[in-house]
């Protein structure tokens, strides 16, 4: 990890990045449907999956904005390193999302998110948004805001 305790990938210069959501979102949905089909379970709704993916993207962008360009640390290639890494993480998430237990309580998700992401550099509201979006992915969950 570079200085400031943030992952090195966040030291990526804040230059003109392509909006990854347009490319990334359909892939996440497809991978999640495939993972659900392989387990013979229902996938999360597209709306819940969209909300979760967008919350992740927004959190990553917020962290990136908080890392000054002069923070040092390695700079990674968007095309050769970052996008392939996002693809690997997305594939793993798709496999895990469809395995969320139906009885998982939103309060438990929020508590664990605060514990696991507390030192991530995310603001409490950003952590809570991720936790809510994750809880909404559980089988039989209903979005209550």
C-alpha cells in the first residue's frame, strides 16, 4: 500500500477516464445470471445489482478523488492492469453475490461493512450505501429506503 493507507490502484492519475459503468454493468449482470444459473438459484434483480455496482463505482471514484495526484505510489495502466483487475473482481463478486444467504439481516450487513471498511478511506455514508446495496442483493430482499 502506498502512503495514506490506500490501495495503490487509487493512485491512478485523475485524467480523462472512460465511464466504465457503460462497459462494466452489462458484464456484471451477465456474469451474475450465469453464476445463478450454475447454482440453480434466482439472481438478484437487475435494479438491486445496478444499485450495488453503482455504489461500488461511486465509492471507488470518491476514494480516487481523495488521493492527491502528488501522493506518490505506483501508477497503473487503465487498459493493461486496472480494467483486467476489475474484470477479475467482478467475476468473483458474481459468484459470491448469488451465494448470499436469504436470512442475512441488513443490520448485520451494515455492522460488518463498518468493521471491514472502516479504515478504507470511505465516508460513513458511503459505507452505509454499499451495505444497503449489498443487503438488497439477498434472495427475497426488498428495497426499503
